[in-house]
């Protein structure tokens, strides 16, 4: 079974789409840079590359490439939860919070992630991924349900 078939099979056959099953599924894939690097996209309209490699009614699987010094928008994921596996590199996950629904997000704290770490994304997560290093960062994301209705709060 090739890599994309494994991804499809793994995420189409989960007993439920909760955090623990997402993490177990990601771990069962034994992700390597060699396999994932085939799906890395170079940045085009954004500071980072983004490639949706699989999408069903239950999940969306994305490979993100953050070149040196690149960052994402400050964003949320709508009603989706997710799991991010760090395939290569080190990055900062800058977390924000809302004081009320009408306000702009305010800085909360920073988390550091490295190769093979897993980051959970909850329904209320507002964050920005930032690569402060000279090496690229490659991450593998799974969201359930597929992301729609997420908000970008600022430009990259």
C-alpha cells in the first residue's frame, strides 16, 4: 500500500473522530520525512506552502511547509479539532485568546515543538505557527471535520 492509500485507509476507518483516535492514527502511520516530503509545496501566495493531500466528509489531511522565518496567519479552525505532527524542524506555536467575540485576539503564550512532537488543536484554539530557524519546518495536519468557517485574524 502506498503512502496516500495508507493515509486514506487509516482515516477512513477510525472508530470515532476524537483527539485520542486522531493521535493514535497519526502515530500508526510512522511518518517519515522521506514519505511526506513528496507532498511538500513551496510557498506561492502565502509565506508557507500548503497542500491538502486527502479530504473526505470526516477528515482533511494537509502538509504544511514553513520555510526559514515564515509564519502562518493568526487563525482558528472553525468547529474542527485536529492533530499536527512535526515531520521535520522546530517551530513556535504562538497561542492567542479572545476576550469577547467582538475583539481581536490577544497574545496568550508560546509553545515550542520539534521533530516527532504532536500538537493538539481544539475547537477554541487560536494560533500562529512561526519558524524562527534557518531550517525548514514540515508538518502533517489532520482536522475533523474538514476545516470550514475558520477565521484568519491578521495577515502573515
